[in-house]
C-alpha cells in the first residue's frame, strides 16, 4: 500500500528505468505497484522506449470472474479479476504473498483458485511460499516439508493446464525475514531454492523453473543472493520505495 501518491510512484518507476537502462542488465524487471497506479504506469511504459524488458505486475487478484445473476450477488464488490488485469495490459500477478496469507487469511485452497484463474487468462504468476519463525526453528527438514506442502496445495491441478515454463515464477519468502531488517543467509536460501526446483520438477514436471529470493533484500545483501546461478532473481520489498536505495541496488548488479 505504498507509495501514497501517483507522483511518487512515477518518480520511483522513472528512477528504476534510469538505473536499469544505465546498467543494461540482462534481466526481466517487473514492477508491482498498487492497483490504482497500474494504468498510468502502463501508459508511461508504452509511451517510452526502454532498452530492457520491463513488465507490470499486480499485487493480488480475485479467483473468479464477475457474474450477473437475477438473484443478485456474484459482483464481488471491491475485487479485481484476472480478465480485468489482462485487458489493462498487466502481465504478472503476485499470489500468496505472506501478508495476504497472514492478514487476510488466504489459505492454500484460495491461492490455488487464484492461480488457476490467472493461468486460464494467460497471465503469469509469481507464487510466494515460505516458512514462519516457528517452522524455521525446527530445522531444514521441517522447512522442506512445510514448503513442499505449500507447493502441492497451491499448484494442485495445474498439470492439466499445459503451462509454459515462464508462466510460473516462485518467490521463496522466509516470512520471519520480511520487514525484519535481516535476511536469510544466501547459502540457506540457496538450499531451499534448490529444493523448490526439485519439487517443482518431481511433482509437477516443471523443469528450469524460475525461483527468486524475497525477504529483506536490499543493496547490502542482493549481491550475496544473485551470485548463485540457481537463484534466478530477487523480490524486493521496502527497499524499492527509496530512490537512493534503488540506485545502490542496481549498482550491485552486473
């Protein structure tokens, strides 16, 4: 729910574009602003010539399309459908973010319905999975079991959708690290991300899946994570709201 004005969103967007073009980074750069900023930022994106591959992403989505029935209901007041996002020009949707799970009570079953709705519309999913501190303290094996269960429930039934590999991105978000000011170690994150990739292949036949690390990523630690070829990128949160930090983050990327 940041920033609080379109002017600030445009300023951050422009700063990201300037930094990325200056570095000529070989990567997809996906911007996920609040819903109300998507359309003006898309217009800005389409009106300029960018060297790099910029895409817009929604922070959430509803699992159903709107319906009009004689009995009423089905309009899902306040929600945004995958079809709306696609018609707008959005390409990615974040689903299962830890804050959606924690504050809005989103279950794996709800997340599964959202993922299927997005895939059927032709958009791409950034699925967030990760353990809380209680699970973390029980050790690596417990973490793996927890994340495996998340993936199996969240992605249930997707094998029938005949997806392209690039339609699914997974973001490993250790919940205990988000907003805490400290991240996981790059080595621990690497081991879990390798496990996620093995699980995606063994359970869903998804090979060469893209898995990101998210959890208090900033200019001080981003290099530690992206140095590993198995970590395909990062999901940056609060650090993306600070202009100078954006500059420092891109300065760490080769």
